[in-house]
C-alpha cells in the first residue's frame, strides 16, 4: 500500500506540472495556429481579388501578374497540404488543385473569385479563425495611422498616387477603385496589413497592436464609399432583411459584392453604411443579435444536410453570443437565463439526434423568442444600482469560493505540519494565477482573440486536472487518519523537509485552482461593465470590493477553524473537503467541455446546483458517481484499509 501511495504521489506531481505546461502551450499555440491560417487566407484573398488584373476573356493581359497568380496558387496548395488530414482539409486540397487548373486554363475571373470565396468561408468556419476586432475600430485613429504609414505610397486620398509611388512595381493599390472595393473584405485588409505582401514594397505591420491594425483596415476599407452609396438605407437596421450583416463576424469576411449577391442592392448599401459607421456593429445588444443570426445559420446548414456545420454554429451561438450577457441576465431574471441555456443545449442534442427539419426550426423559433424576451429584460433594467452590485458581488463570490477553500486548506496543512516556511510556494501559485489570468485576458484583447470554445476547453481541462489532484490529496490526507498510517506519518514526516517536487506540486495545485476562475471572472466583469451606466459601474465596483472582502473573511475563518482542530481531525476534515471539491471541479469540468461542444449532453430530470457542480446531465453525474464509488473503495474496500481501521 505504501509503495502505491508513493508512486501515486510522484504521478500526481507529474500530472500537475504537465497540465500547467499543457495549458500554457494551448493558449500560446493559438497565436501561432491563427497566424498560419492568416497567411493562407491572405494568399486566397489576394488571388481572388487580383486574378482579374492578370486574365480577361481567356487571355493573359498582365504576364507579371499572371505569373504571380500561378505562384500564389501553388503556395495555397502547399499550405493546404500541410494541414492535418481530415474531411475539411481533403475538400480544401481538391479546391486548391481546382484553383491551379482554373488559373492554368485562364478561366473567367468570376470562377476564381467563387472558388476562393468558398475556400475562405470554409477555413474561417472549420478552423475557428478569429476574424473580428474586440472593440469598435476608431476611424480617426485609422486616419492618423494611414497618414503616418501609407500616404507616401497610396496618396492622401487613397488613389495610389503618393509621392513615392512613381516607379514602384507593382504600383500601390488604388483604394478608391470601386471594383477592387467590391471584392475586398475588411478581414482581408487587416490580414494584408498584418502579413505584408511578399515581393512588393508593402511590408508587414505586425508590430502594430491588433486594435491599430483593425482601425487602419476599417479606415482603408471605407475610402471608396460616398454618401450616395448608402443614402437610401432605412433604420431600424436590425429589423431589415440585411440584419445578418450586423453580425460583425459576418460583416468582416463578406465583400460588398457578396453582400449584394445575397441581399440585393440593399445589401450593398448596408455594407457601405456599416463601413463608414462601424459603431453600429458594436452596440450592447449585439451578443443577442449574434445568437439570433447564428441560429438562422444553424437552420440553413441543417436544411442543407450539413449537421456538423449546424452543430458547430449552435455551439457558437451560445459561446460567442448569449454567454456574453448571461451574467447580466442572471442578475435580473435567473429563471429566463436558465431556460435559454437549457434550450440552446437541447438544440445541440436535437441536431445530433437528427430530428426533422420542422422540429428543429420550431425549436429555433422558440429560442429566438426567448432571446427577444431577454433583450427586453436587459433593456428594462440596465444593470444599474443594486442589480449591478449584486451581479458583481455574486460573480466574484461564486467564482472565488472554491479556489479559496483549496488554497486556505493547503496553507493550513503546511502550518499544522510545521512547514510554515514553505507556505510561500502556495503564494507563488495563487499570485502567479492572478497574474497569468490577467495576462491571458490582456493577450486575448490585444494580441490574439481566444474564442469561447477555447476558453471553455481551458477551463474544462483545468477543472478536471484539479479534480484528479484534489481527489488524490483528499485520499492521502484521509489515509493518514488511520491508526497505523497516523503513527507512521507522525514519526517520519512531521519534522522532515518536504521535497522540492512536493512543494512545487502544491504550488501547481494552488495555481490551477485559482487560474481556472480568474480569466472567466474577468470576462464576466467585462460583459457586466458594458451593460451598465456610470452609476451602475460605481455600484459594480462596490460589489467587487464587497465580494473580495467577504472572501477574505471566509479565508480567515477557514484558516482559524482549521488551526483549532486537532491535527488528526484536521486531516480527516481536510480530506473530506478536498474530496467534495474534487466532485465539484469534476462536474464543472464536464459542463465546460459540454458547452464547448466536445462532450455530448444527455439531460436527466433532477435539480441543478451550480455551487456544488451538480448539473442535470448524465455525463457529469457519471463521472462524479465514479469518483464517489472509487473513494468508497479506497477508503473502505482495500484490505489494508480494513485492517488499519480495525486497529483504531
């Protein structure tokens, strides 16, 4: 038995350290992963837009441009060939070969634009490429950046006739060209600014912040727009047929020509208006509008028989839309929040169950009706005063309580076992988690956007790792309460220095327990902030302060009560606490992965208890039940445990 425990001890330390490495690599790799697809999308966009300048009516009209199109098409095929082999990459590889053949055969530019548009949409949707700015692009900032970095080549008006343009080959782009304007997406412009264009004087501006690059892209993207281009657009925009363009994720990857093809002349005019007035894309109602538009996309994809795409869109409708206002709605109508969450989960289950189109459409209509009610409830109470205070207070209390219990119990353990000097390792862990959580949030705003699915996966993995470690720690503590194990522990461990691996393992547990809460808490506060007025924000800050004060008091109470317990009772109580927390983390880990769409949801008819990590679905309950049975076996089923128990 002792050998098993020693082996498990080293094994759990390895799990902690490897899990920390996994979380770090997972978050950092998203930046590199995104950059690879940005380069691929840039090549695809470049070919789709510029091929028409190389070929017309089946003949080459610009040999240099045509040769460049051939090279870029080969580069696209090479990059697609490097993707992990799956159904999406296989289809992209076929399309890239078709693209090469179209260019070799000097096909009509419309055919090239069509295939490159299909490839662009497929890559963005299937590989979850981030294609939107986090905040409203500042056109004044864009104008200033244009003057500093672009005017010398592209000219003050964007006509491509700047003072340095003479003799450049190829010549600087004329941003006033209506035909080119109609074929460019804002994301394509952003990508070109980020990556530069190989073989030209257009360099990379990756050193700019993402906010600056988006501001410059939006500014350049509206230079060709005139007031007459959108004079006939009528408000309210969200009630018109072109309302889907208000989805910023659709807007930034749609060309004006594609908008006209899909929505007619009104789509072209709406595109012009939104490029000149991007603030219309970023109103406080946009998360719910985004969910509504994604639900329409779900219906269209499902009716076409593409169930995988419909499921992906259903997950996105929740994570990138409704979840952003979930905490605000919870403050004014928690029952409605729960009803919408359950309905959106049920929608994903219906897609997997392959229900009839009419049944799915009826459920989508029902959810959209609930979202309309949510919008009205949020409008009725703009989270001012008491609502903002309560929301901020309970967000911090709910998210911080579990982490507090873990850290406080570990600190008490070290102090009770006369290892007070090593408490600093736990402080390293939780303080590092606060810093890492803030840094992750900053990176998601300033460097690379972390999608809702990535957030949930990170939280889910961290929670499951924490659950496994807490389960082990709980068993280890409880194991020491038997007479034989207690005597051995007192004789050998009380005054012996803890190993470096053990101390850093405890620091790692402290880090994981806190980090999984920090990032999501910041996001919830960010969403709360945009739903409140100035007075409401003051009350929200007061709620945060009150929540932090209560957590501090609770930490002090837990610590003091722990110190008053006899050591053996402390081990018993702490072991039970760690085990309960492992069940909580296990339930929340499964729930997070279910929200990200990685684990199926099988509903069961029972109450939901968020505080205890109990959710009415079979998968989470099965894991928690398995942990409970395993604990009973380890506590009472092992022969060694039964003999030790007989000695007490």
